[in-house]
C-alpha cells in the first residue's frame, strides 16, 4: 500500500478549535513544538567514540556525550550486543539485558579472583550494619536458613 | 563505590575520571546521597546494570578541571549537580524538559542521561566516589549560593525538586485533598510541597512507623500505616465523603510492598517491571476526573495497573523524571527563605568507605534511616 503525504490545509475545518492553552503538560513543558521539525537542532560537539557504545535502535546515532563506565565485555557483552538488535519496545531487548546482568555478576567474581582478590561478599552486602542494627532479625534469618538446610540434609540422607 | 551484583557494593580504587568532551568538568565530590532510586539498581532490577559501575546521582562537589568549551563554571566553584544530564540544546531541553534530554543517553530513548544509573540511563559513573566526570558542565551544575549549607544543597539535586514536581504535576487546586503514597524522602518532600500549591488536606501512607511519625511532624500532615488498614482505597473514599482524593501521588515506585501478588511478580520474579502496588492504589483512590502524579520509578517493560479504571474514571496521569534545572531557581529561594528545610531529612552521615553498610541501612530501613549522605575523606577535614 502506498501512502502519500497529506496536505492538511485542504481539510475542511482543520485547526478551527485548536487551543494552545489546553496543554496537560503545562507547566512541566514550555511548548515550542520544535520536535515537530524532527532531529534538526544544532547538536553539541560529539564526544570522540573510542570505546564501544551500544545505542538504541530507536535513534540514529550515539548521543553527543555518553558514559564510559563499563563497556560491554566477555559473554555478558555478547549478550548485550545481541539485545541491542531489538528496540526498547521489545522483550528481545530487556530480557537478554537482565540475563547479561546476571552473567556479569559471575564474570565479576572470576575477575576478582584473577586479580588476586577474594570478594568478601558478606561485607559487600553490608552485614556489619545488619549485625549492629538488626541483630535479632539476622539471627532469625540464619536460624531459618540453618533449619531448612538441616531438614533438606536429613531428607536427602534418608533417600540415599 | 563499585557495584558487584545484586545487594553487593564495595569501595575500590578506580582511575581518576578524565575530560572526555570539551563541555566536561571533573568535580571533587563533597556530599553524595543514596536515593530510593539507587535501590532499584542495588536490587538488580534495572536492565543493563553492569558490574564495575559506580552509582550516585545526588552530589555536590568542587570543580577541579574544566574542558575547553566550558565558560560559566570555574575551577574552585562549589556546585550542586542536578541528577539529569542535559545538553540544553535539543528540542526537549529547550522546552525545559531537562529530564528528557535527547543528547545524553545513547542506550535508551525513553530516558535521559542520569549520573550513576546503569547503561539504560547512559552508562555514566556517578558521584558516590571521590571524583566524577560531569558532562555539559555549563548546563546543569549550579554554584551553591553563599551561605547555603552543603547538606541543603545536596538535597536540591534530586529530592526537593522531585517532591516539588510531584506536587506541581498534581495540578493541585486550593482546598484539594492530596494523598501521597510513600513517606521516603521523596514522599515527605511531596507532602510538604503540596501545601505550597494550596492543598486543603494532605494524607500520607507508608508502612514504617518512624517515617510516618517524621512526616506527620515535618510536613504537618495526616499519616497512616497501610498495614493497619484493611483496604487503603476504601479508607480514602470514606475519609473524602466517598468521592476519592482530588490528587494522588505515587512516591514509591518499583519496590512497593502491600500486595503479595504485585510483590511476587514485580520484585521476586521480575515478571513485571517492579511492583506497582502504590500506583494501583493511586488510580483506584483518586476521584473521577482526578489527577495521578507519578514520580515513583518503574522498569522499562510493563506493569500491572488498572488501565480500565483510568479510562472509566477519566483520570489524568502526569509523570516524569524531575526537571531539576527548571525548578532550581524557585527552590533555592524556598530554602533560603526557610519555607523548605531539606537537610532535616538527613539522618545518617556515613564515610564513603562504609558504602556497603550505608546501602544496607537505607535499603533495609535500619536504624530509623530516612536519608543517608556519604562523605568522602577529603570533605571530612
Ligand atoms: N521521578 C524522579 O525524578 C525521581 C527522583 C528521585 C526518586 N524517585 C523515585 O521515588 C521513589 C521514592 O524514593 P525515596 O528516595 O523516597 O525511596 P524510599 O525507598 O526511601 O521510600 C519509599 C517508601 O515507600 C514506602 N512504601 C512501600 N510500599 C508502599 C505502598 N504500597 N504504599 C505506600 N508506601 C509504600 C516504603 O516503606 C518507603 O518508606 C523511588 O521509586 C525513586 O526511584 C523518582
Ligand atoms: Zn535520587
Ligand atoms: Zn538536551
């Protein structure tokens, strides 16, 4: 099906009830309607793209500035590259990204070991604060985990 | 600060940030808060949160170095830095939608760039650090006015504008009943600001007694524990003579409690983009033709909310990331005149080195925590 652009000036009654003041975005937006012209503004200088920056396929380019925190790498990076083939409108984008995040955690632990660092996971999780401010809660949790493990252990042993 | 995985953060040494763009500045951080928004990252709920990233979008600091195109900011200026990264030139910035800039986030078009907020918000390392790279240094960063306490200044980077905008988006008319869900820093500030727009009644819901006690005093409002109420929506209907609230504000977002089905699908299994309990309540508790203002943050996929009721009741939804820069001039006035006293929300001052404990305290709501601020070593002397 072919679609031709429509000249709305030829439409009877076009715009006769337009009311610019009826704007639910006011006062959050000082309406200029510039976006109706498209991606036409005078862009800021482009930050040199010398690392891998994934960009949404809902835009044509990398933004004028971008973060350089942690470029994609390893297996999680491969999953992220795959995810970026899909738009923000698609589960094909977000679900692989969540998966990549989980894979990345394992990569992080491996990296730590490679760099001769044993991650102190309890400290990273702030258990010192939990011990100080919520000792009973923490002990309760430990007791529950302990009880469940014991029962599981006994059940497994019985099976064997 | 270095993110290692869900609920795991620690301090590590990272290379000094460098100027990467002529409009960049490097800022030495003096204050940096942990925010309810950081909890979505901390819990591992925001897609594309990469291991090794530094969080932190609420910070103040001293300018150490500037790029060649920076004109307004000078080395040595003590600035507060809005959480949104905004170019000031795109069609959205020009309409003062600084939270929706089109030149600061490559990874997603649905959100502008935010400091320290995953690659879905641009991949910038944030301010829970000693030094941070600040792009578009002439647009967002604002010199802290003479005499202003840095604790007040850091609250102007997010909490105050977000609470204020939550009330502003409510389109509050004089005498309106405003219901705020959430008595975290954002909800507390929204309740306080609702009065500035002429609310006739302000009612806050939360489940944490200490926060309800705080908001009742700080914002001079009514405060109720939803755990002690059978059905929040019926409660609101009854107390408004069966009409519903004129305005409902969602200041909770994706970590909401209070509904087992929402919690399991939204927080435990991530089948939806966070638990939408507060938003669900807001839509059902507002009057016909009422306004629901959302500042609570949700993930990028879908949430379970009663859209049918929205249509049938003719509700208007207004929502956004706060446009910090747009609101700053007015809010600085409010702080200077004493109308707003944001630093009163700060309950914990934590050395940056103890960031793991800081996150734990704020996320598990230990030690009656409302707002924690991290202080780097160089700002403690
Ligand atoms: N739009 C923006 O620009 C913007 C800026 C900052 C923060 N936020 C968002 O605002 C929200 C609140 O931030 P915060 O720093 O105050 O977080 P917080 O975690 O300190 O506060 C959230 C509060 O909500 C309460 N709560 C949980 N479930 C509830 C329910 N069903 N009904 C009522 N209260 C409930 C919690 O007990 C807690 O006190 C977060 O989602 C955050 O991401 C948005
Ligand atoms: Zn914040
Ligand atoms: Zn912009």
